[in-house]
């Protein structure tokens, strides 16, 4: 089960350019707060990713994340309460902290957590 926090930690690079589109999942519907960013992987590659969340109670959050587009040989990591998974999109439930990170598969180097 995926667990995630919506605390926005902006250590990743922002960019106004949107990378070439790849097939992406549908965006979630509803009134949940949402944040999006372009993450740049060290050594090349970028991804435009978003996350949404709702308060689940007791300091926990439920939410989703999705990738709108990406370029280069990259991989997205999702960290939910310290557990890291590789996935372009997903859902988390009853999570205290959720962050995303983009890694360059060729160099093994990663962006900061967002």
C-alpha cells in the first residue's frame, strides 16, 4: 500500500518548458489541492509531474500522483513515509509524508525530493 504526505518540499528545479508528451494517465477529478512541477534529472532528462491530496485525519493524507510528460532516460521515484517505489503514477493512503524525485537511469543521479 502506498502512503504519502502532501508537504511540498521544493528542492527540485522548476522550468517553464514542458517536455515532449508521452502517454499519461487521466488526471484525478475532484476538489483536492494539486501541485505540479517540472523535475530535472542531473545529467539530462525531465518530467512534468503532479500530485494531489486530501486530509485523511490524524495528520495523514490520501492522494495521487501522475506524470504528464517526460523526456530522456529517466525514472520517477515516489517516497511515502520513507518507503521508495518506482512509478510514473499511483495512489497513497493514510500517509504522513509524500515526495517525488526524478533520476537519470544512465548516471544514477537524482534530483532533490519534491
